[in-house]
């Protein structure tokens, strides 16, 4: 434990650095997940163009009929 106290910056809480690294890891994993998700969607559209087109048309129809 004394090593952790030495690495800590003045005025910083004991668990704060660990929380920051955990947040950074979470953001990195989330960004990776979103990249892979977009890649999978693009692949699905290339592999099943008719189904993807129908899904796009349904989405457009939903957006057209939605009113605030």
C-alpha cells in the first residue's frame, strides 16, 4: 500500500486513479464495440441487400409517421 500512496498526486483521493483508468478502459471497450457493431451492420447490408433495403424503408416510414 505505501507504493500506491507514493504514486498518488497531492490532493488526489486514494481510489481516484483506479476509477480514472477504469473509466478509460470502459470508454475504450465501448468505442471498440461500436466500431465492430457498425462493421457488422455494413457487412449485413452487403450480404443481404434486399432485406437491408426493406429494413431501411420500414425505418423511413416509421420516421415519416412519427410526429412530435
